[in-house]
């Protein structure tokens, strides 16, 4: 077992003589979760002896998965559990027993010949875990529910995440305790760890000692997953079968809870990194505890942090920024770690194997000589041409990509050679245009001149002759600022490269004697690394092959034809999302959705595609491609074309805004190295290890954030004519996609704006059709921006109190109101509105020894089928209750419609052989409403009353859905996050509950019942507890509450109900 292997490895490391291992061919570990760090230690010790990580629950006759782990296996923070063994089928399913997408967590079910028949003499327990297999057409097929959460990795192997009963929620966030424990075990000096919840706060228990574990965890985990308190123990308490006994963990010392506001920089390193963060993000200052990504940072800007840190004398990698997201954590990492030696710092001279993106260009065919990127700068009026030429020469000699030459025997045979410094004279590549004539003072004429010169410069590019640079100075005389067009062939530059080249050029011009900052890993060395990666990434093939097998009908009149659909036939559209919508996307989106801005933008595109075509589509996503393949790679100042591309599936299921972001975030997070492996396997793989050439119809490229007019020292600035100069290629070059969008954020005078440039095949799509997609994307982004702003406002005002922060989590079907406690949980069943929020206040009056869970109706945020009966709803809730608490006794509470549900759930549990110790019915009766099923107006009024409003206050007394939502948003009501469609679904659910209530005929429950009735607002025709007598076999204890029915969840009645429940629970001990 892994614990024994850990003990052996530690003993050998402490000097115990190691046994002879040579006879071993494999070492199998099983019985416990294999920590990834232990796997690494073993492979460091015996790299020639692979580990076989075996996984198999007791209920199956043998292992159900095996993972062979070698030094080339991608481990990350978890070791894989592998693929299914023979005659075994594995399903990763959601709560509705439907398969989840690759990379998405779900519960593991096992089917096949190895699955046992059940538990001996325990039919009730067997029925909860051995169920019919709906995915097998053969009658009688069964599957075993493991209770383990897993996900499928990009390489097709499974990865164990956590037991389902180890999930909790803190401040509205679903948390896997195992994720925190894995991170804790990776801290230096920590040999084991456990986490639990105490009084609503996360507590970590550590075996071993380490410095400042809270800061270390904050650098690797979201803030809501960082424990509030850390307790050191000599050993973890264990159950008789050797598992951690969480109930036996000691309560923490309250004085150990750390508190305090955000901290100011304390060291020179923190001050330097704080200045870098602020400079890159365009902020006056940052707190050392603020996450770079919560402040608006992204992967592209992380590269700028690396470069800025280097200028400050600090060695930081892009991976460090992702791992240590705050100034404090990054400074600690920089200070504690020995800097890795930068790999590939040679001069980069010699033959260069084409990068995947270059091979993609070759694959598309057509004329590529004019394929370029360009910028236009405003120059000082008294620009010195020889000095400019000298500065350009220094830059070309410093960055080896600018000396690249395309060679080969023909158009389909590309070879690249990088010349030595000094082999590319710059003077012939610089052109001066005399524009001193007064006419060039006219801005329109100047724009036309810049565009014409850019086109001429493009035509002079000749990569096979080594001409990849053109510089055109439009000299407007000694009294007027000129213009400088800098154009580079795309083979030698990308968007990130310009952030290196322009500062270097201005440094070389303004300070000719100053040394340029050194370059890290060379382009040539990086190319070699990618060639090596092709053989080691074959495990990703199943993931990419499955994704690329998605079959699509053309979104246009026909499929894209490279001979007909060229840039000459393309149409373009440029749209700008105003600052009022862009700002909340950037400032609130990352925190509100716990996602990067790229996730949010792609989720918006998915929502737009759902409206546009109504079917799922693949989109090819561009990334910067500068991944941290190992610790020594530093591409922060390397110039070249590094772009990576990979497909992403835009799903068109009926997703709300937050669900769309969540789905996109999880899909992208499952990709190692931001999808870099796709390009490697498509273009560098050989034989069966090569991916097919599948080009999605849609393309997406987010370039990051820029100042609308970048300003530099010495009178240099980005010119307003820059867009006029953009002539990216010749018209004969084929289009890569039927429709694509290039987006960036510009910081303008009124704030940041999102600028989107759409390009589409003019012969395939009508302009109105393409424009509908473009406008639909901005419409979706406005919805996301509005939601992000609402969440931020709710946090700022404290609206919602202890309610979950995200809409999606607030409506989860199981709401952990208070998941911690040492006794059996209390399960509250929702009322007619379908929500358990009213029970939040009631839980405050119950002993903290009892965990409290609320069950909520499905189908509010996203569409879901309605239950056919109360019995069917109770069946589903019982299944979830047994997930949380496999053994009784059980405690059920229900108010109003929830009382009917609680009764049905109690009879179902009793039928399965479980004991229900408490069935508390709060003024619920199995009789139809005397006035029949209410109409929508009455139902909407009911929802308003539920939220504390008077429907009669509206004009005419009949509010519309939009008026109700406007009221909710004005008051930051927790229901403010719903849109009209979701509010309409809530109305449908409330109506359906009324129908089910009228049809409900209870089964007989054999136990005792605690009945609490509303004593106000009743008359002689009102039902009483007596109507339950035929359906209850035990004793009924009856209490009256001084309230009417609808007011029972108000504070005073809740206090009295809580007192009665608490006393009754105490008598049950």
C-alpha cells in the first residue's frame, strides 16, 4: 500500500540499507490513494521500475483500473488510476446518471463481470449502491456506484479526486477536502494532512512542520479553499480499518484563527514585485495579498510579469505567476527557491525545425510571402535616421528570430535557418518617405499615405531571401511628428513578441550605449523541445481524437474551399463593446465566475453560437504557446511565432450564463499546457501518433489588453493610423476558418473597451448572418457583465448574508447549510417555491453538533424534467440523503410542501430498512388547496411574499416578470441573479408543486411524527393534524406556533420552532 511504500522510501532516505531492486519489473500499489509526490520519489529512486497504480473497490472482485506510471507520465498533483481492466466498463456520471464530458468531475460507476452481486443479508444497502445499468441494452445488467469522484484526463486515463462524502461547501463554494489535503501534503516538511469544517470554518490538521502554510496554500489554491486554522498533530486519528477518523480530530484552539487586513509590502522583493504587478495591470498599486488574475491579469500579461521581474533582478517564470498568484506568495517563492538555470541560452544560430503553427501555415498553402504583423508609431519630429537604423540593427542582432531565412526545395518543403548576428544588414530594409510637404499636415492624406506605404512594405517581404523586416519612416519635417511603420513577417513574430521588441527598439534608439536585457531560452532550443515532446504526448491522443470526431454541417453555404475562399473574398466587421460592459467583465468577472477572462469570452461565444445555429460547434482557439514545459524554460523575452492552437467544443445545451462559464472553465482547465499538445501531435507526430488535420469552422483569438495609445519616452507613441496600415497578407492566401474573431481590450479615455474584428468567407456567409453572430456575442457578454456586476454589488453590500455567492451554487439541489457536526445530519425538504433558503435562519437555533442540509428543486437555473409525483421526487432525495449519510438514524424536516416530501422520503427510507428517528412536519397537510391550482399571477405574488414583498404594491397588482426582476436587482435580493427565462421556470416549478400536492396520497409511515401547526390565519374549514392519522403508525407530538402558515419562516416563529426541534432532538439521544 502507498503508506508502506512511503515508510520504506523515507527509511531508505534516512540511511537504512536499500534492498536489491534489480529483479523487480513493476511495483504495484493499491488499497489507498497514491500521492503524486510519492510516485515521483519512487521513480527518482528506481526509474527503471514502473509503478502500477491499481484501483478497485471491495464490491468488485478485483481491480477495475490499472495505471502504469513511468518517468514520462504526466503526474501533476495527482497520480492517475489508469484505464479499465479487461471485461470492465466504467462510467463517469452526473446526478442524473448521465455521462459527463471529458475533464469534468463525476461519480464513478463500475459495470462488467467483476461487479459483485450485493451485500450479504443486507438488501437495503444493496439497493442503494448496486443499481440497474441504463447504459447497457442487455436486460438485468447492473452497475456498482463507487461513491468516488473522478475525471478523465486528456490522455484518457482516470484521475481519482475525492470521495463524494468528502464534499462540502464554504461560503457558497463547493470544496473537495481531498484537493486541499493534496496541496498540504506537497508543502515541505508535511508528511500527512487532513481537513474538516468546524463552526463553518475550514481547519487543517498537519503532521510535520512548515513555515507559513497559509501563505503557501494561498499561492496555489483559491482563497475559499485556504483553511482558516492550522493544527499540528503528532499523528492523525485512524478508524479500525486504517482510514483517517475525521470525527476524532480535536477541535481547534479559537485563538489560533488568523485575522487581519491585507498587508503592505514588507521586503524589497515584495515592493519590487508589487511595482511589477501594478505596472503590468495599469494600477497605481496592489496589495501583496491580491491575486494577479483577480485583478485582471491573464496568461499573456503573466509573461510581462516575468520580463518586469527580470528587469528588477528577480528570476520568475510564467508558471510561477500561475502557481504563486499574489505578491506575497511569489516573493516567498523567489526568496526561498534556488533559481533554475535557464535552458537553451545559446545564440540560437543554425537550422531550426518549423514550429507547429508554421507547419499549419504550410498546410493551408497559398502565397505566404506577405503574411505579416505590423505596428505604426508616432516618432519624434527630429528623428535621426542613422540612429534609427543603428537601433534597428542592434535589435535584429539581439533577437535571433529576426535573422531567420526560409529555405527548402519548393513551396511544400520548408526549412528554416537562423543566421549569426551581423548577417542581416538593416540599412537596405529601412525606407524614408519625404512627407515634409504642407499637404501631409492633412490627417486624411496622412492615413492614406501610411496605408499605401504599408502595402508596399508588405510586397517587399521575401522570407526565402531572408527579408522578414521592413521599416518605413514617413518624415514630415523637423516640426511635425513623423510615422514609423514596422512590419515583420509572421514567421518571426507574434503578439507577445511586440511587447519585447518595441521597448528594446526605443531603448536602443534613446540610449545607444545601454545593454538590452538578455534573452532566455532561444527559439531554436524551443523548437527542439517541441520535437522531443511529440513522442511523450501520445497519451493525449484519445482526448483530441474524440473531440475532433465531432461531426458538423457547414455553417455557411458549403464547406470552406482554400482555392475559392481567400482573403480577397473575405469580409470584415469591427465592433466595440463599450466600457460600461467591458469594465465589469474585466474587474468583476474573474472573481465572480472564478474563471480567467478567456473562459468568460469563450463562454459568451458559446451562448452566441447556441442562438446563431442551435447546435454544438468546434472553435479553434489561439494561445500564446509559451508554456513552461520544464523549470528551465524562459520565453518571456524570446521573439518568434510561438502561437498554439487547439479545438474547443462550444456546447449548445440550455445553459445559463454562469453554467456556461463553469462548463468552459472546466473544459479548458482539463487541458495540460493550455492545449499545446494538440499542435504537437497534429504536426510533429508520426504514424499512428499523428492527429488528423481537422480545421474547425470557427476561430477565436484573444490578444490581451493594451493601451489604446501606447506612450513611450522621448516623444514615441502608438500612431492613430495603426489600423489603416494593417495589410496582414496578400489576397490569394486561403482563409483558415469560415468565420473568426480577433479580440483585444484597449484602455481608452473612458475605460477599457473590448474591440472585436470579425473576418468571414464572403462567398459562404451573408453579411447579415455573420453580423448576427458578432452581435450575439456582445449580447451574451453584456449579460455576463451584468451578472458579474450584480455579484460584486451583492458582495459589497453584504446582500444574501450566508447564502452562496454564485447563482449556480445557490440553486444546487443539495445546499449544505452547515455541513460540519458530530451527530447525524438534519435534512430539510424545500417548500412549494423549491428553495431551502428559509431554513438558513432556522439552523441558527439548532445545536452545532448537527450538520444541516437543505434539498432544493432542480430545473431553475437550467432546464430539467419535472418529477411525475412527490414519490418520485422523494426517491431522488433519498438517494442523495444516502450519499451523505449511508447509515441511519435519519432526521427529516419539511415546511409546507416540504412536509409532504419529508413524509414521502421517510416512508421510502423505512421501506429500505432504515430508521427515521425524526420526522418533523411544519404545517403541511395531504389535502388539495381549497381554491384549486393558482394562476401565474397568484404564483408570482406567492414568490414575492416569499421574498418579503407585497404584490399589491405594484400598479394594478399584477407585476410582470421584468418588473419583479428589476425589484430584486434594486434590492440585491438573492433571486436577482435569475433572468426572465429562469424566473419563468421557477414559476412553472411552483405551479407543478401545487399540482403534485393536489394529487399526493401518502403511504403509511410507521414511526413517530413531530407536528408543528400554524395557529393563526385558520378557520373552521382549515385542515388539522387529524388528517394525517391514517398515514402515521406511531405517536404524533403536536405543538402550535404563534404564526400564520406563510410566516412560519420569519425570525420569531423560527426561534420557537428551533427551540422545539432542539428539545425533541435532545430527547432522542
